[in-house]
């Protein structure tokens, strides 16, 4: 498999998750009405149930992949994704939908863990960050177009067809993986499944200062994004009165993350992961602070929202691709278990924080902007503690150069 196809396949794995989240957003009112929900904020469970299943299952996939190899475990997870996407399409109650959504997330979790593990099997250091950024560029086309896909589907067909499209996409990724992806786990790195081995790998990941510190920081920043996704449809319709602009502006905001990934791929080799991500995190907090002031002084319009949110998401893209790479850098020898644990922490923590932000929605964008600012500030504190007060350094521990292969 050539480099370009490798990046594209990693992006397609990641895109299964983005499609499962963002294509739902325009259909949430129809789902709510069809299944008899009485409170608008209840519809946010369609997103959060998926995220909780997606996060919880990641704790298991790493150990399975370290024992049996990346490819068979990835194919099994994708099969679950397809099966329960179809179950969502056939659901007859909100409770059944949430159960199927959670189990869809369980299947999709394999793509999160295995994509990171496969990249780490093949690359390290700044080159790994570059591969992840290039993958993000392709994969982030899905959040840009997914709401429009969902909107187009509900205009011509019932909302259940959105889940059918997810199943078809998952089946295509299964075929691509089965035909083209080689096994990337080296035989000497296979780890037996035993409580002692699993706990040992988790202990290593949990006690590494850099790995855990950046995992916590990424979790806090991610909570703001999940809060936005949970309440985005309500924000545009109820708070901004601009429901007709939802898919277009959401695409522009998601495009900010894609642009950041492109920029990161070009500058990270020269500037280093820490310098890029630390500057971006401060920018993220600054945009969030300005946005909170604009919202609470009642000067918010759909255009101020789009511009400030777009700037924030550009910074978010620079932060997350580098934080993930920094957190994985010391743990190459246990990449599967480390990606599993880090995915569990970031997704569950981010989903719960995002759900809290979403449930505070009161018809204005105030709670959302304060959520971004508060969680971003907490993320900066986590980085400061991890780096012992030193920002913008070029390597682990503050001085040594980062690896570049």
C-alpha cells in the first residue's frame, strides 16, 4: 500500500465516526417527533449514547489488537458498526434507538483505536503527527459534508435512511481494509491477553507524566467540541434563528479544523508539536473568551458566531492532532493498549463534559461559549502541570528534541 492510499484508508476509518455523529444533526427534530420525545434537550442523547459506547469499548480493543493483530480486530469492529447502523434504521422506540446507537459506537471504537495504533506501528515523532494531520484533512471532509448529506436525505426520505448510508459506508471500508491493508503489528510485539499484561500496559500509560497529562488536556478541550455538536442544531434554530444556514455554516466551521490540519502538516516538522499546540491552545481560549463576551453582552449574530466559532475550531484542530501525537510518543511499545486507554479517557470524559454543556442550553449561546472557555482554560492548566510550568518547548521534558522519522 502506497503512502497516499495509507493516509486515505486511515482517514476513511476515522470518517466512520464523523459520519455517525454529524449526519444526525439536521435529522434530530424529525427523530424527536417520530419517537415521541417531549423535551428538546432529550434529543441530545442520540449523540451522547453513541459517544459513550464509542468511548467505553476503546478500553478493550487495544489489548485485543495487541494480541490478535490490527486487521482482524478492525474488521470485527466495522462489522458491528454496519450491523447496528441497520438496527438504528429499523428501531421502533427511542430506547431501542439509544441502545443501537451505543452499540454502533462500540463497533466504531475499533476504528479510533486501530487507526492510531496502525499509524504508530509505522511512524513516530513529527512524522507521525504529519500522517495524522494529512489523514485529518481527508477525514474532516466528512464533518463538512455530513450535515448536508443528512439534510438531503430527510428532504427526500425518512430519517432512517441516514443510518442506511452509514451501513453502506462501513461496508465499503470493510472491503477496502480486507483487500488492501497488511498486518502492521510486528510478531515480536504481540502481547498475550492476561490481567497482568493488560494492567501492566495500562499502568505504564497511566503513570507516564507526558502521556497522561496531554490525554487529560485533550479530554478537556474535546468537551467543548462535544458540547457544540450536542446543541448545534438547537443553537442555529432556537438561539440564532438561522436554521436555513445550519448546514452551510457548520461546514465552514468544520472546514476550520480541516484547514488547521493542513497547516499543521506543513509546520509541525519545523516548529515542533509542543510549540504549535501550545500557541493554538492559547488562541482557542482567547477566541472562546471573546465569544463569551459577545454572547453575554447580547451582540451575538449568526455571523459573529460563525467567525468566532471558526477561529476557535482552527485552533482546536492544531491542538488535538498534536496533543494526540505527544501523548502517544513515549508509548510506542504498547501502542495498542495506550491508544485504547487514551481513547477511553478522552471520549468518555469529553462526552460527559459535552453533555453537561448541551443540557445547559437555555435558548442562547451563553452556556456554550462559557463551556468552551472554561474547559479550554482547564486544558491549559493541565498542560502547565504536565510541562512543569514551561510552554513552547521543543521536546519531551522541555529540552530534548522530538523524534523525527
